[in-house]
């Protein structure tokens, strides 16, 4: 009887294992199909936005970007046959990502939403809008204040040495190398909040490591900005202030309880 019972249990066990493996494969396949849909729609939205921006708004964007340097009497040139066109393509692509970002973010949200608990969904929404607001604040602050000051500083410092004639590609690259890092740096309080929330850091740890963080901040600023001390300081100081904001935020954040 025992042998018969054992032999009867084995097929049932094997069947259960096979069913579990099948369900796991179906779950993975479902996630892959959902990811594929997210990527296809996101890249499709960016491609459509790119075509619209390039053919309808590229001229306006280039005028907007070059106005600060043209108003200062600097001539913009291109030194390669394809440089002007390639630069317009780069600007159009960046603008297309911005224009299509609502669709992209919506697709990302639809992909990760089923895996979140109701309270996590509320926190995620708030953090998302806060992160977006901080990024825009960083970009606007940089363009209106820091970038203009840096531009005047560099032009004045070299006016007695040579006549400025800037390559369009290098000028646009210089602009974005200023603006985009500032937008990312303004996300620092959100990043510290999330790290504190998951228990990776806390107020005491951040306070004790402040001097090392200050050193790391200026090293990161040197990597992200053009290779000059003025740009590094202009990015490093806001990073330091935002880090201090994040440290104070961490005082009032409790780590998430682990189940």
C-alpha cells in the first residue's frame, strides 16, 4: 500500500511542478509582452515627435538657442559640411524626447503600476510630479541665471585675446552640458528621500559623511560640466545646497517597514 501511495503521489507532484513552471513562463511572457508594448509606443511617440519638431519647429528652436550668443555679437559658424544639419537633428531629437515625455512616462507608469501597493502608488505619483518640477526648475534656473553669467564671463575673459567665432555644434553642446546636469542635480532631494525611505541612508549617516560628500559633489561637478573651474563651482554650489536640503528632509523620513 505504501508503494502504491508513493507511486500515486509522484505523478501529482510532477504535475504540480509542471503547472507551476508553466505559470511562471506565462508570467514572464506576459511581462515581456507588456515591456515590448511600452517600448514600441514610447519609441513610436518619440519618432513621431521628432518628425514634427524637425519639420515644423527646428528653425524656431535654433533661433531660441542661438539668441543669447548672437545678441552678444558673436558669429556662429560651422566647420564641417554636415555640422549644421547634424546639430539640428540633435536639437530636434532632444526636443522630441521632451515633447513625447508625457506618453513615455504614462507607458512606464502603466508598466510598473500593477506591481505597486495602493500606498506606494500615491507616493510614486507625488514623487514623480515633484521630480518633474525640480528638473524644470533646475533647467530654467541654469538657463536664466547660471548659463548667462557663465557666457558673459567666458566672452569677457577672452575678448582681448581673440575674436570669438563659435562652432554651432560646440556651442549647442556647451549649452546642453550646462542645462541638463543642473536639471538632474535638482533631483538630489528626491533621491535622498527615496534612499532614506528604503533604509539605505539616514540623517545620522549623511551628517557624519558630509565632508566626504562635499568632496564627491565637486568631483561630480567636474565630470558633468565643461572643463573649467567656473562651471564646476557654479554646479557644485547648488549641488551642495540641495544636498543640505535632502539631509534636512531625511530627518523627518521614516524607513519603510520590511515585511
